[in-house]
């Protein structure tokens, strides 16, 4: 951490002292369809093995045997017999293609697919995915994927010097898969519906049940557990459950969530939830730096002295330690105070990560820390 830590703590303490009382975090209002899903058919993962062609000498090398074998098998289907060992190409890469098939996907629907290199290809930039069958968990073919890849970056270079932006061995084909088989087409008649919350929480589940009861009548919905709300289907909707779901999905729900601080140390990203609080804590920081440097001095003999030129190293060690005072933070510090102080002082993400981890270890951070 740098000197920005001390400045941040002083500014945060001053902000809390000026605040008369901590303000409550605003309640997030969402639709029922955004916070819960109907229990029943689930999304089905699909996967396939294929080839990406059209690369600019950035594909698999000879040590990746299966890509050459796959290409040889494909050429044989077109009447071109070429042994796999005799193929030497650099513009082909073997990939695994993945996607998700929705519970109500119909024949002809489009799916977004992701192609990931499984060989030693350097980049999939500019490549095109050849027709690839996608199979479900039971091994049956459910979709067919193909199309040009979008990798969201670029790379280039020559002579051992290369430059790359983002990840170059994974690409996407938006709408690149065509569904070949239909899944469930209608909701069966039912007496009870169950909604599963995407983030189980007693408060959110209670609010969902309350909103449904206001729409359908008292005692229509009840909380089964933090992640499930049970709805009794009215008699008029027993034969048309889909109409009931369409009526309930737009209902506004004031969801509640756990206070979280999400940290990604690889990218230096910090995301703080709006209801994060900081308890009373005192923080001290000392900045100790040790610098070892070596200077080389050349000793040159005088002329005609038969002496030799020598190099004498001169090593120096410097230790600096800045004095730091103990800073006390008042309880009830809100996210607004934190953001205001950080934006004013320009604290780096690395410093914020260190601050949050230290506050959590001290028990002063009233939030769950999630490290990606």
C-alpha cells in the first residue's frame, strides 16, 4: 500500500464525522421474472468438437495430432484421401464448442456458442467455425453450430515480438447454433406453482409472496424456504398455467441481498454493494522501504604504469520508514462515504483491495468478501 491509504483513512473519518446519521441503502426493485424462475424444465448444457479454419498461421502445430486427424477424416468425406501424418498446416485449430439449450427452445431457434481451443493454437483471430454438431448429456445431437468467430481482441507480431489484447484462444459466435430438436412446448396443467429465487433470502421470499398475494388474493402464495415460494393456482388458471405465469412475471419485487464486496486481484477490480457498512475500527499503517543499489566505479591506471583497469562495486543500503498515526473510523460509514472519498483522492484499486481485506480481517467490514 502507498501513502494514499493514510489520506483515504483521514478523509473517510472526516466524512463520517460530518454525517449526522447513516442513510439507508436504496431498495432495489425488480420484476419477479428477474429474481425468480419457475421450477420445472431446466437449461441443458450442450457440447461439441469441431475445427476452426482460416487462421493466419496461428493454429495448432504438428504435436497436436487430433486436429490433423480430424481434418483428414473430413477431407476423406469429400473424396480427398490424405494421410493425417502427411498434413502440415497452421491455419486450423481444434476447439470444443459449448452452449446452453433453454427448456422451451424450438426447432430453428438460434443459440450463442463459445469455441475454446484445446490444442496449442496461438490465436483464433479471423477464424471460422466449421459445422459442428452439439450434443446433450444423453449424447443426442440437439443443435448444429457454425460461423465466424468474434474474440473481442487482437494479436500480432513478428520476429519474436508479439502484442496481444484480451484472450485470443476463446471466441464466440452470436446466434451461431441452429436448434435441431424441440424441447417441452407448453406448461402442463398444475394445481401448484413453485418459484425458485436466484439468490435465496428469507426477506426477498417474503416480499415475493406478499406481491403475489396482492395480485391474486390473500393466502395464494406462501414461503416454503428461503429459495422457494409456493403459489396455489386459481381455478380459472388450472388449464392455462402459462397465462398465470405471464400475469405474475411483471410484478415489482423489492429484493433484499447480502452486503458483498467483490474483489478480483488479477484485474484489480473492486465492486462494493450499496448496503456495505463499516464498524468502529482504528487503523495504523507504516510505510517501510528498503533499497539496495550498487554503483560501479572504474579505476584507470596512469599511462605506462603497466597497471590494469579494474571495476570496483560500491554497494549502498537505504532504509526509509514514514511515521503513521492511528486513525479511528466511526461506526456507520456507508458506501456513499467510501465512494466519495475514493473519487476525491484517486486511490488505486490495489490500495482499495488491501484496505478492504484488512478491514474484514479486523471484523469492521459488515459485508461478505468474495474473491474471484
